[in-house]
C-alpha cells in the first residue's frame, strides 16, 4: 500500500513538473512545514511582542514604504517571502492577537480557525449552493443554528455567516427595508441611539436611504436608548408623513459596552410595527454566560441580531453573522433567479446560502467556527468569556482606588471607561490630560488601549476580549496607568509652555 502510494506520488511529481502552479506533493509538505514553523514561533512570541508600534515612527514608515513593489514576472523562493512577511511586514502593526490588546473591540485569532482556513482553501469547495457541497454546507448550517441557540432563538430561526458586523448590519437593514417598506422607500426612517455603532448609518446609506433618515435618540445615564424619546420621535415622524420601519438597539456598544433595554425596545417595536434589529456584534456571545443572559434579556424577541465570532468567539478577523427569527425574510430580500444557476432547495432543512445573502461565490467560512467549537467544546469559550467579565470588573475596582480617577461607565460586559480628573482643570484641560495619559500608557507597549468622547469628556477605555488576556496582563496595565499618572503629575508640578491647567489659563 505504501509502495503503491509512493509510486502515485512519484508519478504525480513528474506530471506536475510541467505545471509551475502545481507544487509536487513533496514540495507542498515542505511549504506547509516552513509556514507552520514561522506561524508557531510567531504565536509563541506574542506575549513578548510589543503591544503596538508607533505609526508616526520614520523607520516604520520607511520599512512599510519599501514593501511597495511592481508586478513580479518571475517567482521568488518561499524562505525569502516568509522572511519578508515575518520580519518586515508583520512587526509594524498593532499586536491585535496578543494579550495586551485592550483597544476598540479586540479580535481573537484562535489557532484551529487558521487550520480550518488552510483546509477550506486547499479543498476549495463551493458552499454558496447546497448541492455543490452538501457535506460542507451542513456544518456551516450547524454553526448558524448553534449561534441561534446561543441567543435563545427558536429552532426554525436561521441566518448567514458574514465577513463581519458591518456586513451583518447592512444585510439587516436591506432585509428590514424589503419586509416593511414599498419599493419606493425613501420616506422610511430608522431609529438608533447616539451610542449606536456607525456601521448602521453606513448601512442605511448603502441601502439607499438619505443619511438624514437615520434618527439618533438620546441615551440615559447608562448610555441606553431613551424609550420615551424614541416613542415621541416616532410619533412626530408619522405626523410628518414619514414611515418609521426599523429600530436598531445595541447589546454592547463600542463606546462603553452599554446594553439597551432590549425587552422595552421590543415592546416599542411591537407597538409601532417596526423591524427590531439588535447589534450584538460585541456583546452577543456573552449570552453563553449567566451574567450575559441576565443583561441581554429580550434579545430573542428581535427580528434580527448581528453577532461577531471575530469578537466574542475569539475567531480571526473576517467572521460575523446575521441571525433572523424567520429565514424566509432573508430569502425574500436576497433571492434573484438566473438561468445558469443550479436548482435551489425547497426543503427548509437544506440551505442555499446564496439565497439568503448578498454573496454568491465566497470562502467556506463556516469551518473557522465549526472546527474550534468541535475541538474545544463550547464550555471552553463560556469559561473564557466569564474570565473577561471578571477581569473588567477587577480592573474597574483597581481604577477606583487610583486618586482622582472617575469611572465614566461601569462595565456591563467586559469594557470599562474612565478618566483621570485631578482638581483645577477645565474640561478641555482634562481632555488633554487624558490624551496625554493614553499616549504614555501605550508608549510602554505592554498594553494598547484607546479613547473616545463621552458627552464632551475624553474617556479612556479598556476592553478585555482576547482569549489571551489574563490577570497578569491586566495587573501590568494597572501598574502602567498608576506609574504614568505619577510621571505626568511630576511633570505638571514643573509646568512647561502649553500647560493645560485651568489656573494657568486664567493667569
Ligand atoms: C457594536 C459594533 N457593531 C458593529 C461593528 C462593526 O463590526 P465589523 O468591524 O466586524 O464590521 C463593531 C465593530 O467593532 C461594533 O463594535
């Protein structure tokens, strides 16, 4: 048997020598081994790598500029290309896969998903149409159904995997428009809050609405949409002859991790006949935890929910999902027939994903979630998410101990927003001071955090969502914040030109 295999192998090697795009089986093994060695070394070194780099650094800019190149006529040896990638191209970047990445909403990068991509791309089967690869379309459908189960949707619910939250939100807006408005839809209005992710406004514009048709309703002290203002605005719009058709709520805002009153919002949507969408791109997978389920009660009443496995399920970038209570709504919005297409499935248990989504040909992305969930089991993800909830609360308690620290948003999930507010500064002065604090914390390169504006106040944010972030890194983060505050305090006591203190501004 082994001899037989060898003979076939040799024959193949001979045969493929004439085809430069087809490496021999031996060459493939060597290529895989070489790439695997680099990748594994890279992953092992992630905790020691700097948390970010300085995009304004002249050397980093020059190295990046040197990567621009003309179309190569001839091939290059793989070792040289791997050197280029791992030595020149990858290092000048935010270490988004490392344990110190506490910025924006962190992504993940669990290893089995990379393996899944390798397999999926190598076998290169077509999963957009059920009959083209039913044995692969089924695992992708399983993944969609698992996600539906996680958010508490009924068994008949469905959905699609997307490239991320923005595409999920876009697909939701298009579906809602199709379901609730006539073809002449320009009078349709969409209701969001002043904390809703900007991808919703972008989605509305891409779906053909004037940007002015998107209403931003004010939020309460917990950054949750004010439902009384919402009802009032809907009534005013109706009086003006407009057609309110969609309400978008958030389960985990990007600014503060706020969760709208999802049950209350569902009541408004029901009373007003609006399509209810929940943007749970960040928060959705916390539904795996008891605390998450408690804070997102009512999510299952939504017509559609966006949740991003490349956030809360720690998958690499390029993985989002849109779930809907009634898959027929997606089908009605996305089915267009063409003579050259194969026959589509009538059985609702067999899904042609191209009929539910804007895409036709695409990657086999289901495997990226299927493989790690099957390998590790969902409980491993649940535990890791619980750890993130604990770490965010721990960090908030630590920050509270720092003199003059204000917690601007208590963690509802794994995100905390705060600012250092010593006495004697104007609001502008405090904003500048906190920008300076952010810069000095990030300059230490142990962690990377980002800021935002909250009602005119510049806030620092810590979002704990990487499966690689544990207590030691959070402790390092707290030490860095305390030490940077001490350094800033010392430098302020010896004022220099451009000092931002209120007292100085009045003298
Ligand atoms: C709440 C929320 N919604 C939507 C998005 C957009 O998701 P993506 O970047 O995957 O397109 C983000 C991104 O961080 C987000 O935080």
